[in-house]
């Protein structure tokens, strides 16, 4: 599971610059190299932490979007149910009104003949 992460050439060069910039008088090349390796490790660990933070933020964002979608879906379903269960009174009167008018017309037609 532990993979040996090889830092990029750019990171290695940057770490060596920093190690040389902070080099003390009398410090050997080996010591400077070890310091540069420590800096590389620190940079790699920092990048790893930032990736993890970004991953967690992305997960939280997706979770929030999913919750928002669920709420929107539930709201739409509730609105649809309201429309189905509570039809407007004008739509209920129209068929009955037409039925009454047709029967009146039929009665008038039959009595006229």
C-alpha cells in the first residue's frame, strides 16, 4: 500500500535551491542533500493533504447537490399530487354543465316534434 512517490524534477530542483539557500557554514553536501530530501518529503505530504482536502470538498459538494436534487424532486412530486388530488372547481363543473345543457336540448327537441 505504501508507494514510493518520486517527486517531480521541478520539485527536486526547488528543494535543492531551498536547501542551498539555508545551508550553514561547514555543512557537507550530504547534509544538504538530506535536507533537500526532507523538503521534498514535506512538499509531497503537503500535496497529498491538499488532494485529500479537495477530494473531501468534492464529496461534500456532490452530497449537497444530491440532497438539493432530492428536495427538488420531492417538491415536484408534491406539486403533481396536489394537482391530481385537488382539481380546480371549474374543471369539475364543465362536464356536468354540458350534460345538463345536452339533456335540456334533447327534451326541447323531443317536445317540439
